[in-house]
C-alpha cells in the first residue's frame, strides 16, 4: 500500500506576530537557529521514509506560490489549496479524498508544518510502527508525546498501558486543554500524553469515519475529488469547501470513535506555538537570556530579544519578549505570550490591517 504524507500548512501563526504575518505565516519562516523554514524542515524530515511525489501540502490558496518556492520538486498537483480556512477536519477529509482519487486506498500520515523534532531517527522508527498498525486494519493511530511538564496549551490523550499491541496502546479518551491543576494531575498519573496532532490511517478508513460522523463533509469532499483534474475543479472546490463549518479532526472524529491507538513518543517534539517556545529551542546565556540581532543587554534576566537592524537596548528587565521587525515591535511579558492574538484583534478593531 502506498504511503503518503499530508502536511497541513494553512495557518497564520498569530502568536508569532510580528514576525508571522498573513502574507508570510510562521511555517514559511526560519525559527530559532535553523537555516531552513519550518515547512522545509518538515518535508526534509519525512523524505527518508516518504517520496516527494507522495507528499501533499494543504494550504490556503494565497500561499501556493510560497509552497512552490520553498519546496522544490513538489508536483504542482500535490499542493491542495483551500479557498478558506476551515480547521483540520475538512482539510484532512479533502486530502484523503484526493489521495484516494489519485492512488486508490493509501496510508496517510498527517503532520503539521510548524513542528520541530530533534531525534529524527526515533521519529522514523515510531512512524514506521504507526504505518504498520494502520496497514493491518481499520485502525486510527495518533502519536502522543510523553509530557515533560504540566502544559495547559495542549489537549491530552488518556491511554491504557496494559492494552498494548503491535507497539501501540489503546486510547481511552481525548481531553481538552486543562487548567494547571488538571495538567499537573495528568502528568502525575503517568497515563496521559500530549496530543501532538499527528495521525496515521488508511484513506478509506478515515473517509468511512467521515461518512459516519461528519456526512456533510464526506459528501462534499467526494464531489470535490470527483472534479479533481478537470476544468470544473476550482469552481466546485470554492463552492463546496467554503460552505463547510470550521471543525477540528479531534472533536469531529477522534473523540467520537474507536478503536484508536496511540504510540507514546519521546523524540524531542515541540509545536513552537508561541514566542515562549524560543526558550526551549535556542541556547541561553548564564542569565537565561536569548539575545539576537543588533541588541545590547544590561543586567536583564530571562529575556528574549529577536532583533534585526535597529538597535535594541534592554536594561534591568525580567521575563520579557521583545521582537523587532521593519514596521512593528512587540514587547510582551512571557507569561502573557499566549495573548498576542488579542493584539491582532485590537489592530483589526482600529482598522490597522496593514500590520496583520
């Protein structure tokens, strides 16, 4: 059975503003010390196990050129362009339907375009385990991350350590993002994993789940895939996909079906969700500071400066993020880094769309 990868690359990366913008989102940026963009790293990471002609990238239609420029040798048909963002359920249903139209029933590995993975060898080993499990039947597999701390920004997966087969554990339930107390309880219990949003399944299996649980999306993507490769495709895609409601794959499918398997994974995963993530992926000085660009620091502790051309001078600061771009500067308390979305909403309220 052919193995295909689907990389979701349609997000805007709002919490990485002002570097991440609507015209150039986070997945197309170089983050941390990397000399390649996040989507380039994602493709490079899976090339040892999945050929480039079997890699599909789902993105917003306005990012098609960026994908083509950054991912060389990717067939044009493998760039699936959404006319509007509709979350992960419609995205993955569309990808599964098009892959099945092109190749017939296939193994589908679903990945995000903006994650970092340190131990690629271990990642490949776990991915192979998931592919083998998916190949053996009507199994849905998710890669769960062994939690390193009590994180409130992720959903969790409760799994059974005793119900173990083929290198996978049975999932008991998915739980939404918890408060700090709950997160601490989950980590202490030892039977919860972070929900990474990485999945493996057969296209026929996941489409059957959509048919059962989200029939409107199922019927819609079948009509779209039927038109794939014809001169009607763009019109059908625009009309049907734009009418879908926004729904996550977790809520629409994963929380409502069984059996689901997970593989407890520890391969240095980071979803790089906000500027606070930089603390985990870049080296710090003796005072916990990360300083880049044209910057000067005096007696500051635990600060992050992502500088560029203009001089940034920091004096006596603590737990602050400063990010400089040509037209905007972010100054943010680290414990409020998840709230950068509120800045973008305020910019919209003030009709300052040129900064989005």
